[in-house]
C-alpha cells in the first residue's frame, strides 16, 4: 500500500511540474479600430476591417494559447514578420490566417503610442 501511495505521489508531482505556469491572455474588450485599419492600409491598401477582426480573433486564440499576448508595439516590421513566419506552422495557420494576424499586429504596432 505504501508503494502505491509513493508511486501515485511521484506521478502527480511529475505531471504538476510539467504543467505550464503561463497565464493565457484574454482578448481585449475592444475590437480593432478604424485608426488601425487606416494605418495598415498604408502597408496593405486592400485590408478590410473583417481581416483585422479575423487577425484579432486568431491572435487572442491560437497565438496566446501558447505564450500569452506579446506587446508588439515595439516590434519592427521585420521582427514582427519573422515572429509570425516562425509561429504560423506551430499554430497550423493557413496563409490567409497568417496574413490576417500580420495585418492585425501591424495595425496595433502602427497606432501604438511610442
């Protein structure tokens, strides 16, 4: 009986140690703004508000599930593109979804008070 208890304790400790301690960010209450749409249109003129909303949804779903929300306001366009390119396969994003996340993040970046 003692061996069973010790084994059960060891297993529960092992699983507890592996559990992520990261908290998942909640989506902000605000949707993408018209200012963000105007800003991203300087880089991608055909961007729609629907795309920004899709990017917002993906970012606060697939992206933040693993590592929480990152403050992209200080990212260069190159760094942001590289981060999304690296993460998209891990999050199983299609090219369309990847572009939506990029457009949303760039919109946030371009309108951030720096």
